[in-house]
C-alpha cells in the first residue's frame, strides 16, 4: 500500500473524532479553574479547588488506595498469570481448551455479573470465616479480572518461543532456574510487561467490581467519585480529573521515550 | 519448562474465584428468601422484560454508531505512516485511561442545561435540553466504548497483505473494487470482535443511563445494582439471564465469524 500524507477529508474526519474524544475532558479541565461552585457559570480564574483537593484527606486517602490496589493487583496478577501461561502451554487438546475458556470467563462475562458473583462469594465466606468486605476483597477481585489479561498477553510469546534455546542453555551448563531466567523470562518480558500495564490500567479504571466488593468502610477513587455523583458533586472532581489527565500524558510520554531508546539500542546491535 | 505444575495455583484460583461464584449465582437464582427451591426469582425477573429490551436496544444503537464512526477511522489510519499510526492509536486510547465515571461526569457537564453545548447552540438560536434522554445515553456509551471498536478493526486491517491489494490493482480493479473485494471481506474478523467488545459491555453497564438518561432510560445493569441490595435471589436470576443472553450472542458472533473466514 502506498502511504501518502492524509488528504483533507481524512484530516477533517480525524479532527472531528478527536474533538469528540477530547472535548469533554477539555471542558472538565477548564472548569477546574473556575472559582465558582457551579459548573455552568464562569466566575473567574482560581486554583482553590486544587488546594481543596490536596487538603481533602478522604480524596487523598482514596487516591492512595486506588494506586496501592492497582500496584498490588497488577504485580500479583502478573506473577500468577505468567506462571499459569507457562503451565497451560504444556497442556494439550481438550484440557487446555477448557482451562483457557474458564480463564477467559472474567473477560467475556459482564462486569456487573462478575461483581455480583464475587459479592455473593465474599459475603458467604465472610459469614463462615468472620471477616468483612474491604481492602482485601477488593484486591482479590481486582486480581481476578487482571490475571486473564496477563495470560492472554504472555501466551502468544510462549507459542513463538523456540524450545531448543532453553535446551541449549541446559546443555551449556545452566541449571533449570538459570535457564528459565536467562531464556524464558527474557523472551516473555514484552508480553509480561504489556500484561502488567493492562492490569494496572484496568484496575485504575474499574468501578463496577469495586462497587460490589468494597464493603462498608473501604473507599478508592472510583467509589468516592461514585458516591459524589449520586449525592453532590464538588468541583474538586474537576481538579482531580485534570491532574489525572496530566499524569496519564506524562506517563505516556515517558513510556514513549523509553521505547524509542530501546529501539535505538536494538538497532545498534 | 515442560511442567504443568506452574499452572496449579491459577487453576485453584479459578475454581475459587471464577467457578464457585458463578455456581453460587445459579444456586441463589433458584431459591426464595427462605432458602427453599423456587422459581419465584424468575417470575419476578419477568417484570423487567422491557428493561431488558431497552438495554439491548441502547446497546444495539451504540454498537452500530461505533461501527459507523470507527470503520472509516481504522481504514484511514492504515493509510498513514507507521509513526503517525502509533501516535493516533495512543491518542484514541488516552481518554480510556481516565476513570470510567469521570468520563460520564464530563458528559454530564457538557450536556447539562446552560452547559457548553447548550450555550454554543443557543448562539445559533437553538434551545433545548440535551441530557435526560436516550440519545444522551447512547452518546455516553459511544464515548465510553468507541476505542474498543477502532482498535480491533485497525489491527486486522493493518495485517492485510499489501501484495493482495497490489495484485487486485494489477488485475484492473479500481480503488472501490479493491475495497469491496479485498479489504472489506478481510476486515470482517476485526469488525466481529469490535462488535463483541462494544455490545457486551454496553448492554450490561450501569451508571451511564442513571446519569445521562431520563426516567425511562433504565438499563438492566442499573436494575441488578438496585435490586441486589434487598433481593439477592431476583438479582441473581436477572444476572443469570443476562449471562445466558451474552453467551448466546458470543456463540452467534463466533459462528458468523467462522463462516466469513471460510467463504
């Protein structure tokens, strides 16, 4: 296919789509600088909502919980999922298909069904083992929907991997653990990394499953925003959105720079 | 490396956190409040049949609009330079990394009375209410799930062998014919997974209709959320029905996809 510079109609089309995608975010960021409480009337520039955001213990606490859950869930899901993918790869035929289909269930089943079913499980176990839903049940639930993404990202890499390289490492005197680290993990690393990144972002984004497994006292950003939207919205939400947006952009730029560097290193080799 | 043992922890995990919860939904759905076997939850679920239909209707509209918007976008994207493609893909993804609820809230601000859209249109002399109706719900849905349609279609399209297109051109096809005979048929698998990835979450989501829709815009997800607090049995029955619907939908999509691949 010949790649030309995009023509005018295609530029206009992209422009409209990006307008649609970014307009709401732009409005939200704009409103975060509004000194008025109401999001329809502009009352002059102010940074007071940012100040209030940082002073709000509840919101900062919720942000901390969101990040902690996302970090723990993605790390644990990555370990569990990578090990699982290597194991599943050695199954053949029917048993493999069954395991993979069950593994995909959390992805294909609606969030709300998964949230409700986990809530049933945790409230049943809670009565049995005397615990209440909170941080741990949210963490477990997040791991549940993260692992399948890790498995899906690692699997294709495993299939492409050449088994003989691992055997060669063993022949050349590596023990199994060394061969595993030097050959297998090295090969799988891009898949592992993208699985982890996906897990992290899905965990940050989730509302539904957290809502059903949060219990009475635990809150993260999602549940906090949920509460605010149902009761009363404070303009601190706008400030929070603006900061989140900036954070996302910064992270993306950093990842991009690392990618470029890695590509250059590869090219030099 | 040959060991299957490494998957044992995950298999145990799946039994506890995937299989047992689904079985529990099944068991709860066939009981009454006292705990005896009963079909009452399903007779109660029947009351919500119109909510079901409405959810499917909203999901269908959202999916079709996503497809109409995304298909040309994905096609135009394949015609760009590799580096531009990467950037544009990222730009399409960025709003997805904002929290789901913040995205809905943004639309709430945008569409509200005296909000930005209302102001802009009133300059043209048009006044009206843009929130609290089915259209607003569909707009919110399209906003939430559009990237899920663009990305699979683009991935499949960009893997189409350039040689096939050149061959078609050499054999005298014009651009339209190339599109109709080569690009469109080969892009079908992407379209199928895009439809699946948009339809399933939009049929089952909650909160979008609650915040952007009117009184009549209640979706099945909202019903499950409300009902589960007081009546887990009926809630489970509705969840089970939803799950079965979605499984049937997925099987149909799969069948359709396979047939296209064979043709």
